[in-house]
C-alpha cells in the first residue's frame, strides 16, 4: 500500500506551478490523470522543467473547448477526489470546469487552483511568472544585496513555482482529510505570491518597526563571519559555525586557537560587531589549503561545512552513490528520450513507501486506457479522435525536444 493509494487526482494544469504538486502526490500513491491539450502542454518544448513536473502521470489529450471534451472532463471529475490546476482567474469557469461545475458532478470534490496573485484583489485576474514574485516579495533585492550597493539578483528558475506547488500539496491533503472526516468538499487556492511570502517569512514588524533580518554582504558570501563562504586554495567552502563548540572547533581547525578567547570574538554579538576584522583573519587562513582538506579538518573538529559543487547540469547529484542509497535518485526508460535519471522520493515512510511510477508520458499516451475506464467503446473512441476531441499517439510518434 502507498500512503495515497486510491486517491484520484485530475490535473488540468500546465507549465510548472500547476503540474508539480500533483506529481508529488502521485509519487505518494495517488492516481494522477493529466488532462492535456491535444497540442500538448505549453512547457513540453522546455524539456527539463516539463519532465521535472510530469513524471508518473496517466495522460489524456482532450479538447476542453469542445462540448464532447468538456463532457469527458467532467466524467473524469465525477470519479475523482481532487481537481488541481493553475489557470488564470475565470478561465476554468469559461471552459466549464470551474469549481461549481465540478461540484455539480462530484459534491465532495476538493478543488485547488494555484494562482499568480490569488483569488481576490486588484491583480487577481493577472497571470504571472516566477521572477515577478521574487521581485514583489523583496527576494531579489535582498539577494543582491542592494543595501550593500549591488544590483538586485534573480536567484534561480522556478523558486516560487515549486513553493506554490508545495503549499498546494499541504492544502489538498488538509482538505482531503476534512473530506474524509465530514464528507464535505471545498475549494482552496494558493498563489505564487503566497509562495514568495513563504520564502520571505523571516521578515516581520514588531511594534510597527522592522525587526532586524540577516543580510548578505556585498560579496554575497554570507550573513556572518562564521556563517558564510570562504575561498580556499582551489575552490570554496561553506561554513555554518553557530554554536559555541563550533566556534572553538573552527579556531582549532584553522590553527588559530588564540581567537577563541579573544574578547573581540568571544561571543556571537562580539563577532557580529567585529565581523570585518574577523573575516580579515579567517579569509587568509582558508586560502592556504584546498577545500577537500578543509572539509576533512572541519569535520574532525565538529564544524558544519560543505563544499559548493558544480553539478554539471545535475550529473554529479544524480550519479552520487549516497543519493542513490537514500532513494533520492530514480532511473527509468522514456519511449522518446531513452534512459532517464531524475530526483526520486522526497518523503520516506516506514509502512507506506512512495513509488515513482515511471517517466513523463507522451501527449495522450493513456487516452484510450482512460476512456475505457470511463466506459467508452473502441468505436466511440475512434469517432472522438476523428472529430479531434481526443488524441493518442501512433506508433511512429516522436516528441520533439
């Protein structure tokens, strides 16, 4: 048994913020049916993020703008527990698969929309993309950091998309628990703006005044002399010396034991006050040896540290033996792309382990299987395909990447 075995989720989403959450729920055992336009998800041409948000799903290609396509979509909803998508406000209603439409065919449905700006408010009718919300929440300003004279910095692709999706997972599971407990469904929503707020959740006001936040230095190396990157003889090393024993271990590992009791650095507050002086002492010490020597010395002295790696587009991570043993890597055959490796299970269970069910599906790969599940005959399926209501790939199908 899987944790979510028996749960059926209909995924009407496209791109990243919509499909990523259902994929994770599928990894936990839910049967996720991706309803995809006949022309394909708009992100199929951006191969890596599409594969990273769509594996293990059953796929039906459907024209939702046709009456027959809408009817099939609602037949799927009638058999589902959860509906999930990331359409802009009003689009699902215009297509006939809004919350009220779905509730009419499945009164206890859990219905989740991952918006850009949210359900209500002056910008709720807008769509959005990840960098906009990194900007709106101050993430890019702080990452610069602009206060130190730098320009704003866009951190990385998809941060608020994936955080939005993970929030939707929490919401769906909470609503599903409520459904099981009371028999009641409900509509819920998250947004890219919600995700950006989550990623900026160290910001708060106390008595109307801004509470101090850890801030990057101008070199973007860290927020404290003992919580930052240092250049070594050949590379870099990240240290996080946050406890008194870490501080003493750091001084011993660097061969600077006299610093441990220096009154300028004896306490965290003193080290913060004299940060530049301390960094001026630590930086040349780190530059005398290679990163691998430092990580071993720091490990021996109990100082948390890691060497930042160049992942080579993920190759080093996905072929890491420890990651393989931890189940963080999965490998399978994809009919078009061939042998694939991706990240594996993100949550471990003792009794109901997750299961990666396979690679990204082709457009409409499971259309016939899903229509048969709904009770359609072969002749009815053929007529639907002839009328361009549905699509499934022929044997000669190729997916352009």
